[in-house]
C-alpha cells in the first residue's frame, strides 16, 4: 500500500524547496516577538510569579511543575510539588500503570530528591515491568528455523474502507499491507501508513481492520490498532489468535553494507512472497528521527510493514517504502527503532517523540566525533531554562555517551515525552563538564516553525537556514552574516561570513512545514555581486532535537 510514495516531510531539502515555491502562502516577516529572557529569581516579585505559574502547571503536568520548582530552587515549592508527584506515583502503581509511574519517579531521581529512597520501586524496576508486557520483546536470540516458519509468522493486513465512487461507478476501497507476529498472543507489527485512516481523527469514512494468516488466506481475522507512530511509520496491532510463529528481533547494528537480507510480505496482495537482496546503505536520511536502511530486495505495493530478516531469521528492519519507478531503490526501518518504542506502543495510543527544543550538529575534533554542539537553543524552551546555550557540547544523555547526532537520535527515541532527562555537557568557553536536568516535551511536526514563532527573525535563521545574523539597521531587515554553519542550507546556497543581506519577504507553505525567504544579498563568493535570491528550508530536520 502506497509503498512508492514518500511524503514531503521525508524528502530532501531540494524537493521541499520546489514544493515551497509552488505552495507558499504569504506571511509577514515583520511580526514582533517577545523573546523570552531567563528570569532573575533573586527578585521576590519574580519568584512569586514563578510559584504562581508552577501551581498552574501542576494541574496539568506534575512532572513539569516539579522540574520548574527545582530550577526555582524554592524548598517549600519543591516539597509541595514533590508530595503531589509522589501521590500520583502511588496511584499509578495501584493501577499498574508502570509507564506513568516510571516517568514520575524518574523526575525525583534526576533531581536527587531524598524522598525517592522511601518509594517501593525505582525507574529501573519499573522499566523492567514495562518490558515484561511485551511477550516477544526479549526474543532476540537466534534460533533454528525453516523458511516456511518465517512465512507463517507473517500476515496480510487488510483495511476495508467500504465503497468509493468515481465517475458514477462504485469500487471496493481497501488498503493492503503486511505485518509480522512479535508475540504468541497475537501482537503484530506493521507500518503506520497502512492503518493511518483508522487512527486519524479527521477521517470520517468507514473502515474495518482485518489480518489474514499466511496459512489461511481466505479467512479475515478482526484486529485492532494498539499503538502507532506516524513519525517513523510504525504501528502495533492485536488479533485474538495464537501466533503460528513469533519472530526474533535482531540488531541491525550487526548488519553492514553488502550483507544478505530477505523480505517477506504480500506485494499487490500476493501472500507468502519472499524476496532477497543486500543492504545497500545504512544511513539514508529520510526521517527526522534518524537514518534508515536502503535495501535492494524487490518490494512492491503491499510489502509495507513486512519483516526484513537476516540469514539467521532475526528481524533487522521493517519494510516501509520503495520507489517503483527506480528498480532496487527500497527502504526499511531499523529494528532498533521498533525495540525502543515497542513497550510504549503496546501500552497503547500514539507514540509522542520527545525533544529538548534545540538544534545542533556533530562536534568534531579533527576527524573524530566528539559530541553534539548546540547551534541554537530556543528562548523559553526547556533546554534554555535548564541552562543550555549555543556552543555547548553535549557528551552524554541519561549517562549514555553520545559522540554524534545519530547517537542523540537513538537515545531520544527511547525517552518518553513529558519526562526528565539528565544531560552532560561542556562549553569550550568556560571548560568544566556540567550536568543539568531537562524536561522534554512533545516534538511538533514542524519544530522550525516553533523556533520562528518564539524568536526574532535574525536568531531563527540559525536553526532554519544555518546562518547566524547580526542586525545592521532596525526596521529594514538588514543584516550581516556572522557565521555560516558548515553543511547547512545557507552553506550550500553559497552564503559566506560578512555577507550583507536584506530579508525582503518570508512566507510559508499551507501547512507551515516549509519556509521560503526572499533575500537581497551582496555575495562575497560572487565578487559582491548584487543578487536577489530565494531560499527554502523544511521546518522539520534531523538537526532538531
């Protein structure tokens, strides 16, 4: 189903540029923005206002309220918020809601709250309880198998959408995809785009979900959607059936370019189809959440959601997209993404990705990756409130060393939104390594638009285009480029440090996923030739985290 279609949010910047040129809807670049400044909590009236705000936040999100109270460092407020947090923690334990309990207790642990010693379960113990809800989650060891068993462990996913009428004629409207069992009691993995209409609140049509076993292609077995993630195109289904075979989850870190792989699915509805090929590449940037795998095994419409396995029969990836007009150009989601999300997906509902409201790139010392340097931290965002600033270099998240941007993406994939994380960093300006606690929020579909809304134009161009601007005049949008980030859109467009520019207009496409800027520039690389040019940028990017 739709395996040849990759949506614009997954496309490379050059394609987003083309889209923004045709869909741009004018919006003013002269919007006035009240930019957040770090409050001075030594002032009594500022402290009173923050305490009032914390109490308001506590009604909706006690973790965020508790975290804000620790930043304020007011003992009475910290004690009050901590007490409320513990009450909710105990209630979550009674209800066996281990995911919520883990998120709550972790906030206390990250802040070294002494009261955590009196609680019955730590975040580590609760993590183990969360994972035990996934019967097949620990099934990662290779075992003897027959190819026929692998095929028996796959299903055809069938979404019946009733009848659609075209030119006065009615046609059966259905979506066909693939899936595979990850537990004996009927949990199935597939792609989000296969079942998207079933979880889309805006969809008003008829839709019923079924699966068909490879052993019995005539019987439709009712199924339901348990959890889904539209960002990395994964979903978990549940059918009341005893699975004929449960797949082992491998580790695609063990795969290298050229290694043999096999794909199983139902291309154009042809069940029990197995194709083979190799790993063509491991680092294709199609998702903002992280790189995906390129494979050359033949896949077609209907293969979406099927397993991609190694020669030992372990799932290494989930097929999700191909380009039918280009033979052998197909893509699969690394199994690490599935393993990171599976406990949450099986717990139910939409998977919300987390972010710290910042932007950065791999920091290199010579040729060696040495952490992730922050190019931008959104004013008023959680990372900003926690003390992180541009030029800081993150070296650890949750005590896990991060050498590059991919490491950060992998760690953030497993961090639940609306929770706290420990971040270790240093600044080349003042040297010593520091640790801070950051509350992470729901990652929006267009993070760059949030940067634009919450900051002045000159500053928002840093994460969006990769050019840092200094204002030359007020009111006329004239700037001088202070720095161009290597590899950014500004760099690839030929801008240089000290180039004078004037921003003539800023516009967005209809859904605010791409920004287009008309710029008058004297480009140093072109002999300071006066030039009017347009540049565009997607407002979602792997560099936003």
